[in-house]
C-alpha cells in the first residue's frame, strides 16, 4: 500500500487516517477474537483511528454497555500499541450514565478510561445533546478532564446547529475546552442529516466532521439490491429500507458505474465520496470480519475525479 493521507481533526493535534474504524460491532456481532482480527487488519493497513462509545452494545441481549470499549482496551493492552491509536469514545448514553450533568460526565469518562485500560481518551464526544443541562455545565466538566490530562480533545455527536453554536460561544466566553469535531449521521442516501445549517456551522468554526452510518447500515456496500436475495445481518431491516426510496437504487447504479471504472469496491467509492465532502475528515465504517476491512482502507487512497463526484452527488440528490 502507498502512504496514507493523514488528516488533522479541527484545530487539534490529532492526525488520523481519513477512515475511522467503527467499534459498534465489537462485543456484539463480532466476538472478541473476531474483533481483535479486524482491529489487527485495520492497524496493519495503516489505520489509527478507532471509534466507540460507552453505550456499545447495551442493546444486545445479555449486554449492559461498555462491551466495545472493553474489547478495544484488551486489544490495545495485548498489542502494546496504545500510543499508535487515536481512540474516540462517547459519554451520555450508557444506561447507567445517561445525560450530560457534570457529575455524570466525569463518572462516565472514568468508566471509559477503566474499560479502555488507558490513562487518556484522545477524542471524547458528548453522544447526544442534553437540552436539560446548560452547555456551561457539561463543558466545564469536559474542561476539567482535559486539564487533568484524561481527555485530549472534545467533540459533539447528535447536536443541533443552534446548540453547537451555543456551546462554541460558551467555550470562547468562559475559556473552556472547545469542540474540535462533530459526528453527524451522513452518507450518500442521507444527506439532509448533515448538509445545510449543521455543516455550515462546522465549516464556519473550523470543525471536522466524522460521519457515522457512513455506509447506511451496509446498504452502500451494494449487497442489498432490488429483487435481490435476503441478507443475513443484524442491520438488514435498516439497510433494506433504502430500496423503497427511488434514490436508493439510483445511488447504487451510480456507485456501480464508478466502481467498475476504477476497479474498486462499491463501499470504497461510497466512502471516498463522503471523505471528499466539505468539512468531512474521516467517515466511520465498521467491519465484522477481516474480509471486509480492505474495502474500507482503500477509501483512504481513492481520490474520485470531479466528474465522478458530481455523478454521485446528482444521483443522491
């Protein structure tokens, strides 16, 4: 593989591969052994940006949350590679640590540090906004964590443009730690979830976007087709719904054309389109098996032409 293009997140000192490995499947649809193999393959391919959350995967039968962080912590400990990995996690959604009250943010971060078996979190997100809590309160708690060296940088997921503006203004006014990134729902078949006011706010303030659902729950891998065979996946119902929207098949057709012309996987092209959008630094995509990793890593190398980008953008409009 050629050298990867590293990107810097917002105004931080975090240099990452422009493809983040999603950890939501670890301890859920991928057991520890499978998860270690996927993480090893990602790292071997030059990957250094792993995304997780304290709530992953509380929704799975028998799980209580924190399973993904625990797997990643054990992997880093067993490989001795903590300094080579940029670890992003999120607080505020764990069943026992819901919300962004200051005490909860501090406690949730300590829980994450323990599960990750590390002394610092590189990028800590507020997972969901908590309208009941003033921005000054949770930013104050996050600032304490940054000053203590337990968190390097902070970011926001699932936040409105208005609340993001409010938080950034408070950081400036009070001299508190400032968000460097946002994590929106964004992909070729879900553009309105980020494009517009939220993307404009991120651009205006120099924030990077690290989109989740970058492959639309697997739909943008091309394995879901009109009239195609059923796909056995925990996400099949969510991904299959895109076939009911005329835009879904249209996007697949455009992806197929570019993928064929470039000798690339459909998933690679979908991720490369996303990575090329304004403010986007590193789309997040997960892999349950080692075989799925190369198509993700290839997105960090594939630069689409202006015509290819325009064709995909038109198909997804």
